[in-house]
């Protein structure tokens, strides 16, 4: 900057700092190219407006005339006319020559100084790296008033020399800091003789211009040269800059320790530690970003970055943007522009010798440049460095792993690694403690190529060292290297060819448990897929058994506290190796008193899901396959976008993408990008590979954005979005532009979904206004409108049928949409309705998707189910059960072989399309009763076809099955002798059936749904309770009936006291009362107003002295049967108290609530003893996977079993969980427990029957003595 312009700024500094707002001015200066974004960020980081103004002026004073003019123009544009007048008189004039030099970045005077000093010219192909350049210049300004060192360090070929030369191409820097000039000396690897020659050359250059009398002979030694240079720098060039390029060792650098200003480039970071004076460091990043690297390649081939072939990006990614490699290949391509594929292959095959010198770089080929760094290492360190050939790309390794490999003390290893880091042979991640280390891809590729014949032995060495170090115990959380071993030990075994060791490791339940606890299940599943070919040589079936176990239980293994893997494995088929190993461990542990359950009827159950994933803490609103089917993206209530492998669920990418719920995500046609839309009204585009934000589109939607989708083909890529806006609710976007390309008008209510036709010619939109519309994509005009609401004649004009979504048939001839509980198929050309498919009236369709390879349609329902229909025949083909809450989304894979579903239960399930159950399979309902006898277990339950089934618990065989009933069965029971079963229905009728003849008696009397029924001990009397507010006592053989009337609301249930000693009956109701009856006479004995809310459960102590009630008012009460007064009021639950149970010794009462919490109370004084399940909430935001619906104490009162979303056993003494059994479905209604607490029976929400037997300590000891299986 001219002196008068600088002086004007300094004179006006106080006035400018007081008045200007820097952020407004900098927008213009950045646009003019005189201010970098990093400089702008540094200014904006200042806390106050005045400090920002001062910082901007400080930056401005270091710049040139163009910056002054840009600042002046910015003042005028922002209406600071009075301040602009202060600067007007001293505006510098730019000559045409000045303009040209300005554009080039170097004025003629600066160019002359640099040429005299031997500074290399800028390369023919040059791309600026402004952040790095500004950092070097900032450090050089530190040398303005004092001698010192600026070290620019980095690995081979990172661009150190080019950046050092570029940094001094700055007029202001030279004028202010180095008016004595800049002198460049290329040092390189040299002995003392070569060093002396270089120093003599420098002395000769500095002595130019001296008279003949003053000229001296060349120095004869390095020491003499050093003193000559010291004198010259002190006397003739006190404010010059000496640039030492490519310095390798400290002894060479000490020869230039002459009290001057030095900029040095090196691969060895620690060189400046050996010299005196202040020192500053500038690290050079290993590679250019993709945009810069492509710009270099484009300059070499005289093209534009966006028009380069796809191999260009692959070359940049393969070399991690190395400036050296990009420049070498670019120069080669200038001569041979059709060799993109060839040079990419050479990089991929590590053929570095083929990438030969085509520039001014010092080495003939890339491999020589890499090898030069190794030659300076001590021989023993060279051998250690060779061992790093076993590292993996992009994997950072803790020093402890290398300590195990090298069998050295950790501190000694850290010293060796520090030496490698200082020489830019290794990189250290300082953000992790302890430090982790990694190699650049080029360094690793070079090492692998150099040691190709020894790679297997090096991997084997690591495995053997691991086995020796951890021979007594596996790595634990206290070991800083444990995560590395759990993640990569199988990799090293496979690379070493140690197949037997790999079998032993991967087919071990202990390894599964340890690794899952540290890494989660996805890494394990990926190992079985990755090394499947090796493992299958040993045993294909066992590999599949372990993989299936992890695929179906992986979501449980993500939970904390970590579940018991042995108990999970006991649910595997009895023929499975996983089950056999679990059985041995369970027997051994049970012999020591631990609690384990065996699912004795499990072999009759087939698994439906192929993989269950738990990607988000919160509802999963949407999930989709990539176009190649290899990846799945998901999003939901936790505001994150996640991408993972389809085969294993292994996480590839996770981003906190939005400020509010993400409602949809979509892959671009080439799978390189993902679009997301959110209730925060924003649409964003992300890079799948880098995980970075590519673009945030303009906020043109004013309400939440419900859905987004790309076109199917990559010819002309468009993104469609739809929202809750009233008019501008559907838009088309060009992904390369910030603003929308088109808005589609037609809907006057929110648009819930949009979908391109297979040929991308049309866009279908589904709206809350009850219509489905088809728009032409090219013109954005409405083409057709279908009034879906008209197909619901019961709808009124006020409440329209909301059209949830639509999907196209594979050939594009039909459009399918969902509304309420129905799915409609329309002909696209005629708009005629071809088919209607109705699901359950109790459910709504949340989403539907047509298979791209068949006529299957997947339907997601609110009652936790996914159904498959044939939309050609309107027949339901299959039902996929397993989700525990609403299913929001379904989608087929591109080839139609897989189906995914996402749900409020925070899981994504993956199904094999041709493996799901057909709808002919009848599932059981949860309304059941069980009779335990010495010889067998008899189970009576309703099935999904509304038939009553009686089954044998030991074999699972159906003993009796009734005909389908016209009215839905709501309750069942069985007599003590198993000869009779009873059922109650929604229409109020009651039936008693003889087993196995099926002869029946129908009892009519109730006018509404029968909620509960029970036989007396002799089987001659049947008692029922109903929604009609009555309890009825039937002599069912004769039809005689006593009606117990008095409740004002539906009677939930009743409790029959031991009929051999008492005829008393307790009933409880939604009216908040409990009534006590004499069931023989039909007389009400007591009418107790117990709670303000509905009474949800009741239990009577075994001695009959106390009874307990629980309520929706969040309290429980204990009553005296003698006085009928409240003995204890139990407060503390935060939700409805749903269940209660007295211990057999009557000393405790257990209560469970809808928050999943269980409390234990003393019946001596009503004090709270323990709270169970207090650790952490689970995936259903509950302590128990849902409501606690049933409780039972063991006969010795030491163990409590509870049902909720799953089954748990608790220690009564400590309140700690002893065991958890995860059912395949959820929402367990009740648990049937045999008298000795050894057998447990329940039915889950998807109709699966569980007969669980407890491993007994005595039985396990017996099995060990006799050598037989329990």
C-alpha cells in the first residue's frame, strides 16, 4: 500500500473504529477478493463492534492499494459517505501495469527482489491455498523486529516449497519486514562437502556489488562459511529473510544459526529445537481438498473442473489430495490426455515407479520421494517403521498396540513414534488422549509395496504378540488399546492367514459378548460378512448361526446396562452352536446360583426379520435404500441423519443435520448425496463420502417440510419437496442452485408426500385436502386430480380423508395411494379406481411402497405391523410382525429382495421379501389362561382368526381348536381338571366348551364386552365380569345366574378368594370402587370408594388379612380386611399404578406403574423398601419397555418376576435385576407362573407363545455329575 494511503488510514483510525460496522463492509471486500474468509472470521471473532473495526483496519494496513480502494468503495455502498470523504484525497492510482501485477499477486519491484534472491518462479500450474498462505505470512510478520525461525513442515510432496515461495510474493510483507531482500537456498540431503558448496554459493550471491578490494576468497570450511554469513547478515543484510528449502538434519541447520531471520521447509518438525532464537511452526496439511485438487488437474489439461471425467475424483481420493501426486499426474496427463484410467490404475496398484518425473521436483519418481524419508532413519527404527505396513488406511492406532507389537515399554514406543512424527513419516491425532497415530495413504501404500512379501508374516507377528500379552484375560475397558483389538484382531488374523485362530475367535460366544459390549453388534455382523469366505471353509452353518443371532438381537446389545448375552443366546434354536455354547455357560453359572431361562417351545417359532437396527434415540420417521442397495439412510426425532451398511448395520456416517425433527431423507441418483428435510423448514444437501454440508437451500417453505425425493435417473437431476404450506406447498429444486426451480400450485392444504414416476415425467402429490394430484415435471402444471375423499362416503365435508402417501407401479401405469385404513390403485391414464385394499378398521395406513420388481405392495400400519399385498389381485400375502410401536415407513430395496421398515420403537427392521410369513399362519392373542400340572402345562388362548385354542406347553401341539366365532373373544379360562374352557366375547355372550369334544354351552346375560372369566376350584361355577358394570355367577351346566350389581362403570376384573374356605369375591371398576361380594348369595358385603381414578388392579394377601388396590391416580392403597379401612397410602409413583402383588409371607407389596418403575413396600409400616429398574430408560422411554402389567413373587420371597415390554426377574433384597428375557414382541399382558417358580408362560403382542423353564441349581449339578444335558 502506498505510504500516503497508509498514513491516511492511520490518521483516520480512531474515527473509523468508532463508527463503522465491520461485518457489513467485509461482505463487499470478500466479494472483491481482497479479504479471505479466514481473515473475515478472525475479525468477527472479536467480542465487540469496536474491536472488530480495529481488527479490520489492522488487516487492511498489511494489504496493498487494491484493498484500500475496496474499503473505500465498501464505505460508499454502506452509506458511510462522510467516512469515505476522509479517504478520498489519498486514493492511490492503479496503472495498467499495476492492475496486471495486482491480478498476478506480485508487483514488478517484488518480482525483482525475489529473482535476485533466487526464489523459484511460481509453477506453471498453481492453485492458491489462502488459509495456509496467510498463516505463513502471519508467522513471518513475527520476525519483523527480531531474528528467529519459521518452520514450514509436512510430509513429502505436501507443497511446502511452493507455499514458502508464494508467501514472500507480497509487497507489504517485504517492505515492512524484509526490506533487505529475500534469499533462497535449496539444501536437501547433503554431506559437509555439498553443504559447503551451497554455503559458498550463498556467500557469493550476498557479496555481489562489493568492490574488488572488498571481495574475499570463498570460505574453505563450513565453519568459516557460517562466520562469513553471520557477518554479511549482520552488517549488509540486517533485515533480510533467508529461506532454507528442504532441510533434513539438525547439524545442517546449525550451520545457519547466525542470528538472522530464517524461513525453513522440512519434513522434520523438530529441527528448529536445535538452534537458538524464537521459533514458530506452520504445519502443511497432507492433502488438498477435492475442489482445489480438481482445479489443478483442470489447469493441466486446459479444462474446467466440473467437466473432468469421473476418474479425476477417484485419483484425488486415492492419493488423498497429495499436491505432489496431483501435480505429477496432471503433468503426465497434459502429454497424454487419454490416460486417466491408466494413471488411476497405477495409483490403485501402488505402481509408484510408473508415476515418473514430469516437473521440477527433485526425485525421478514418486517412490524415490517416499524412500528418501526412510533413508534418514536409524537402521533399528527403519525396521520398526517397516512393521507399520500392517496399519490400515484412515485408522488411528494407540501407542499401546505398537508397544505390544514391538514388545517395548510404552514410553520407549512413544519416543520412537515422536521421532517418526517429527520427520513427517507418521501423523499424530492430538485430539485423543492417549495420542493415536496414523499414516498418510501414500506412505502406507508405499510401505505395503516395499514389504509385499513380508505382509502376512508381519500380521502374524502382531497376532502372536497379542496372544502372548493377553494370554490370561482378554482386553478390558481399563486397557487403552482394547477398542483396537476388538475391532481389528479378526482383520489381522485374516491377513496373516491364521484361519484356525480366526475360526476359534469368531465362533466363540465369549468373543461376541466382549466385542459387542465395546463396539456394538454392527461391527461383529460386518466381520461375519467380511470374513465369511474364510469362515465358511470351516463351517458355513455355524457362521450363519452367529450372524443371525447378532442380526436379530443387535438392538438389544446396544442397550445399557448391557444385557446378558448367554440369556439372549438361549433363545436360539437348540441345533445352533450359539445355543450349545450358551447352554454350557448357563449350566455352569446356574450351578453357582445365577438365574437363567430356557425357552422350551422356541423351535416352533421362525424368525421374520433378517436384521434389526437401533440407529436413533427417538422415533425413526424415515429410512431408505441407496440406489445400489448397499446403504441405508435413516432420520427421525433425534435430529440426526445416519447412514449404515445394508448387510450389517455398521454405521458409515452420522450427522446432527437439523435443529428440529428430520422428517425425510433421500439419496441422489448417483448415491453421492443425501437430501434431508425437517420441521425446521430447511432443506439440506449432504456429501455421503465426506459427511459435509454441500448446500442449504433457501427457506422458501414457511411450514414444516414433510417429504423430499430425487428424480430416479441421473440425466437431469431434480429434487422435489412438499410441506404444510397452504399454497406454495410443492417445489422442484435444481441441486446446484439455492433457489427453487418451480412451484406446483393446486393443493390448498398440507402436502404429506411427493413421488416421481419411474420415467420422471410426472410428480404425484398426496394431500390433507383429500386429493391425489399428478403434475407434469417439465411444465409444473397440474395434469390430473383424483378425489380420494369421495371413496369414503361416510366422510363429511368438514373432515377430509387425509391422503398419506402414493407410490407408482414399476411400469408407471398405475398410481397407488393410502388414506385412513385403505389403499387404492388407480389407472394413470383414465384415473379410474382399479382396486381397493382395506386393512384393519382399528389401524391407519402410515405409508406404502410398491416393489420395483413385482406386484407386491408393502403397507406400514399404526398397529405396529407391516403387511404385504398383491396389488394386482387385492390379496394380502404376508404380515411382518416385530415392531413395538407405530410403523412410519416401508421401502423395498432397488431389486425388491429386501424390505425395510422404521418405527416409533426406534428400530429399523430389514426383511427378506420372500421369507416373511404368509397370512395363513394364525398368531395367538394375549388373552390366555394356563393350567400347571405335574405332567404337563395346558394353555388356552385365542388366535388371530378368533378361534379358541388349547395347547400342550411341552410339545406346542394343539389339543383342541374351536370354530371361528362371529364376535371377538376378549377373555378365556380353563377349569382345574382341564376338561372345560370358557370364553367371553365383545357382544357379551359367554361359552363353555368341553375339551376335546367341543360340545358347548352358551350363556346369555351380559349386554356388553366380557372382560374377565374364571372357574371356581370345583369347575361347576363360572364367574364373569363385564363392561355392562355387572359381575355374574353362573351355574353353567343349568344356566342359573346370580347378577352382582352395584358398580357404575365397567368392571375390569375380580379376585376370587379360596373357594374351599370362603365364597367372598372382590371386584374392581373404572368407577374407583372395590366391592366385596358373597358369591353364593349375590349379596354385596362391602362397598369401598378406594380411589379418585379407575382401580387398575387388586390383590389379596395369602392370609386374607390385607388387600391392595392400585389406581390411575398414581397411588396404591393397602386395606385391612377386618376393619375395611386404609392401612397404608402408598405414594411416589409418577404414572398410573397398573399392577400389584403381595409376597407369600405377606411382609412386602410390589407395585408397578406405566413408567416401567417397580416399588417394594413394607407391610409392617408402609415404608418404601426398594425401587427397581432405576438405572436408565430403554428404547421405549420406559424403565421396563412399557407398562408393568403383572408381578409375581417366588415362594421363598427372594425373587420377583415382572412383565412389561419384556420379562425381568429381580432380587427382592437389593432391588437389582437378576435376569431379563427379551420377547420378540412387546406389551405383555400377564404372566402365568407355576407354584414352584420354575416355569413361566406368556404371549407377546405379535402372538408368540413363550414357555420358559428356569435352570435349577440342583439340576445343573446333576447334569455335570452324570454328564448329561439338563
